[in-house]
C-alpha cells in the first residue's frame, strides 16, 4: 500500500511539512509505504487549462502519476487568508476526478493563530468531494503552529500528537476497508 503526503506550504522549514510527516510516519508504522511531496521542492507551473496537457513540464506529469498511483493521501495546508495556499490549489487543479476516484484522504490544517485552520480543512474536503475522493471524518487542525512542535518534530500537545498519529493509522485502515487487495501489498 502506498500513501502519499502533500505539504501545501512553500516554506522550506514548514510546520505543515512536519504535520504531514507525523501522519505519514504513523501510516508507515501501520504497514504502508510512504512518500512526501513538499510543494516548496516541487516547482509546479501555473495551471492554465491548456488543451494539450502533454506540453506541461515533466514535474506536472510526475505529480499526476504519483497521486494516481497512491492508494491513499495525506493533504496538509497552512491557512492563508482563511483558506488553503495558492500553491496547493494550483497543484490540485492539475488533477481530475479519475486520478482521485475513491481514494481515501486524510486532511490536516495548520494555522499561525489560535483559531486553527478550520476553513482550510473544510475547503479541502469540498475539493476532495469534487475530485471523487473520500475524506476521512477526522481532520485535525494545528493552532499556533509556530510554537507547536518540539525540535524533534513532534507536537508539544501530546493529545494532538496522538490524534495525528491515529489519523495516519486510520487512513491505512480505511484504505484496507475500501480496497481489500491493498492488504496483500502492506509490508
């Protein structure tokens, strides 16, 4: 089973990347192979709805292939001005329903303020529905992200850390329940 995480931040030292990594590591401990796409390291062009998609740079085709081949996804975004980042939205615009149809998706939001990233989580759930994916019911949000992590990359709030780890394990369980053939692929 392959679980791919997407960190929607363009910050190289992103707390969103740290949060996605926590969920991915929990999925790995539940038996999944994992891969992280940190958009700061993937120089995606602007989506321009061109007729001949073969003319997009190779990075776009690699992104689509990686997402298409994943059994499940973890998608995280910082909340910018009340919603997900432009970089993440732009990347998701390259995808079609056939690339995400019936995939299980764990969604997380990361916020600099104390209110959390509820709007980001809600918007990502809407986008996933429109792409025919299944968002997991739990979608944690990390408030005050600038001060939420230990130097080792764990969350200081042990309950929130446990929720994130549970999300990764539940993602593996949901993928198994929706697609029993993946059980043979788990190591």
